[in-house]
C-alpha cells in the first residue's frame, strides 16, 4: 500500500549552487517511494536555476516539477518565489501545490536546498504516518506531522555526530508550548493530507517567524492534530556560513542567541505571532481548538504586563504563564524566559 502512495516534495531555493546538486541527488536516491519535486526559486543570481533545470531533464515522468509555469506546462513547473525570504517562499509553494495538484498526493515533504537526505527518509516517514498505532491513537482523519532528529555535516559533506533532539523523550508537544518555542525541524517534516490541507487553510497573511514554527502552532491546535517525532535522524543538516538558521552547537553560538533574545528578538517573535494569529482567528477560528485563542489571550497579557508594568505586574505575568502553561521544554529555557519577563523583554 505504501508503495502506491505519492509524495510531493516542496523545495524552496535561493542562491544554493554550492550544495543544491548534492541535495537533489539524495532526493533522487529515495527508496521505494513515488515522488514529485516542486521547486520555487526566490530569485537566485547564481547557477541554482540551471542546476535545477539540468536535474529535471533527467526524468521523463513529470517527477520534477520545477515552476514559473504557464497553466499548460506539465513537465517543468518552475515557480519564481515572492522574493520575501524562505518562509514566504515555502507558503507560496504550499498554496501552489495545494491548488494545482493536492488530489494526486498522500503526503507532503519539505526540503532545504543544502541538506543531504538519507535514502530511507521518505519511506520511513510514510511508515510513521501510516503506522496502525498512530492511526488508532489519533484517528484516520487526524492531521499528522512527522519530523525527526538530524545528523550534522560540514560544508564539504563530512558527517558529524547526531545533534541533540529538539524533543525530549518525556515531552508531549502541545499548543501552549507551541506559542513559546518551536521544536519542529522544517527540513525533516512530512505531512499527511489532512495536515497539509490544514496548513493551506491556515496559511498566514502576515509574516511569521518561520514556516516550521507556524506548522507546529497550527497542527498542535488542530482537532486531533499530532506531532510525530522520530528520534532517528533522517538527513544530514549542513552547517555553513550562509545558513539562514544555524544550529547552536557551541557556547559562542548559544551565547549569541541569548544576546539577541535579550536585545528584543523574543519580543519581536511574540508580536509577529500574535499579529498573524489574530488575523487567522478572523478567517479560520473554527478550524482550530478554542484553547489556542485562550492561550493567545494569555500570551498577549503576559507581553503587556512584562513590557508596560512595574515589578509587581511582572510577577503577575510569571504567575500567568504558569497558569496558562505557556512554558518551554527544558528547565533552563524556562528560567531564561522568566528572566526575560522580569526584565520587560518578553
């Protein structure tokens, strides 16, 4: 049955000539899965488009759907992205694939241009999404998002160790947690039809921090929605100087992230999500659990008390985040969040 399922792979590219060919080869090497590749290039000035077109010419079946497509083009859909960064480029792809070809696919995978997929990535994802235990627990129509741990590699493709999982063994993803921290690696994510349709229906009209964080919020807040995390890595996550988002693998990087948070990055993230979610509430509130809007109201209050109130008001904000369960996954992360609230930087 799984061999008959077809997967749409959504790849957002931009000036990726150094690494995109290796990623494309790893996609082509997937075991026992029927796939189509949809690519949106966000205005590359290097040879990325040429490399993508050359790759597409190696397939006779419309398996590589590159995009600027005229409506009557069937073999090479090569879409020119909106030119507003990776998150907007992925949402453009989501809209395009859903409106043109949703009925053809049973699952939808997201790909960065510089990773290296392991050959069993898609087959393992399909097994996870269709596992009887998951279906029995969540229901056959539940929105499911499968994601995994990763192994890091350097700019030359040399494999390193497995990166620490974003999800601990005892942690249960929830919509309350999703408002304060992202644990979904977008480059490993594979969605079933119900999840992809939900993401399409709830796509944001305002900017969001990153597409995978939005996935986490929407799926965690969807009736029956589940994040299925596999602790076994499905790809090599390349670390290089041009990464849009890197991995905190050293004390220096971790310190830099904490410095940015202290200087207002978390405040900006909260404001960005509050704006996008309030807009979403106006157009799709019935698709998401009412608990999301209650948690969002609590988040707004915490932000207001932290920024505008005195010390006693900030203590009230601390009590509110606990009552509303707006907490991060690990103890030290929660301590740092509490410090941001007390300092008026949340």
